[in-house]
C-alpha cells in the first residue's frame, strides 16, 4: 500500500480528472469525463448544470447542452440525483429502471390507469410535457401536490418507458423511449457485477482515487459489493491502494499527473462534482463547505447561494452571488475569504485570477458589470468599491 503521490499531488490529480486543468472540447466529452452532471432548478444565477460545464469548457453556452441532448449524445436520468449522463452509459440506468418495473418504490404509488392514458397520448401525439395534460382536481404547487398526469409521466420516465428529449423553460418534454433512444445504443441490462464495476470505473476516472463508501455514495445497499470488487480488482493488479486517515483509497496504477496547475480561480457551485461529497472535500482540501439554500436566512453564515472559490489547488473562500437581470449586474452579495489567505495584504496574483473568473462568470450570466456588496476583507472592499465592467 505504498503511496506514490504527495497529498498536494493527489489534489491536483483530482482536479485533473475533474476536467478543470485542461479545457474540455464538448458537452459529451465533459459529461463523460465527470460521469454525470447534476441538474438543479435554482436560478438566482445560471443553473448549476450549465455552470458545471462553463467551469470546464471554453465558450460554453446553455444551447450546447440542449444540442447534445437533442443529438442523443447524453441523456437525462437519475444518478445519485437527477442528472445528465453519457449516452454510452445508458444500459447502466436499466438497473434502477428494472427495479421500479418489478415493484420497487419511487416517490409515488403508480396509477396504472393514468399511466396508460399518458402513454397513449404520447404515442399518438408525440413528445409532451406535464402542462399539456389538463387537471381540474386538487392543487398544483409543491412536488407532493403534483397532478396525476405529472406523477404518471415521472413514473414512466423512471421506469424507462419515457425519455426526456428536451426541456422547455425547464419543463421536461417526454417521448417514448422506443422512439427517442438512438438505435445503436446497448440496451442490455447489466448484471450486478457489471454494475458494481461500472460504478468503480466511473468514479476513479472522474476523481482519481476513492474509498468504497465514496464510490457507493447514495447508492443503497451497494457499499459491501463495491468493497468486495475493489479488493478483487486489487488482488488482480487492476487497482492499487494507499491508506489515509485510516481509510483505504484505490486508484489505477497508470494514473499520472500530466496537466500543469495554472494561476487560476475557479468559481464552483454547490452541486459541482468536485464539491458534492463534503467529507472528502474537508479531508483532502481542508475546506468545510455547506450549501445554505436550505438554511433559514438568519442562520446563514455565507449567503443563500455561495460559490466556492478555488485558487490554484486551494479553496480560499466563498462568494454569495445573484444575477440582477434587469440591471445586468452580477451582485457579489457576500465575499468571505478563509482566515489566513491574505495575511500581509492582497495577493496580486489572486486578485488578477479572481477578477478574470468573476468577469467570465458575469458574462456567462448575461451581465455587463459586477458589484461587490459586502466582504470580510477590508482590502477587497476598498479595491472593488465601485462597480466593475466586464
């Protein structure tokens, strides 16, 4: 269990495998590189799934994701949460779909009659969304008040009978899988062993190294199978391992650090693939991060939608952001740097990289200017006292 890399090199390997150190060339390549991109509806700024791609692709625009979905290069389904996935991984979504087809539980009890009616309409009329179905009973609002047709659509989608072919104003538009799935895609359900190996391969490709618990993150009942397969792969020489903080970490022996670390700031949203496992982030990057969207306003420390600020290979702070779309200003509502980041005055390398990141992020959000509203560092408040042009 020798460790071939230093702790800092492991951080940079993670960043490299996450597609941060070298620009990715397409949506399909980026989604494949990451294994999934989580979908989120919060829109105080551009939605999280678009931001993840923006962080890794030069010149990314949301229409590129729409195009990749329309071309069948990616598909929408459930990972540990709702996500865009590589179309090459389609067969591995069948594991969950078959469980639901065979009586497994999702959010709602299936209503076979409504599901049959919904399926028949899509068959006859083509792709439809929930709002295309009339509803006169009950209330429409939160997810637990979903109208029957919307519940049926979601059940059919989760079972694999429907696919999302596009979104219109963030609403899913569904069509029959038989019509939507590209014909050349492998649709043979994996065995349990194949699915376990898939989870391991995808995680290690995307994160460089990981434990059984990290690989099986939010996958109920799979940690034991993952641990057993990891041990078997190591015994065969397919994987190597090392110990850190009392845990066994596994990686591919051919792993190499080949991408240089630039003087760059990345602004990462709460659903970014690098941040999503909080304990891993805290252990390896020494960064204790929590999304505060669901925290009562009076208890928030950093703001409603705080982006993590990654400078080179160190998380140096958080910035709560909001795009004021009427005025075209990106508001930095609260900028909080970690203690000790700028002890003896402002680091000009950091400021230059930070300004570049903010300008790019503002333009990505359709903003022409950005404004620092509040900061915990006097030097930053003075430096950015006025609105800044992009």
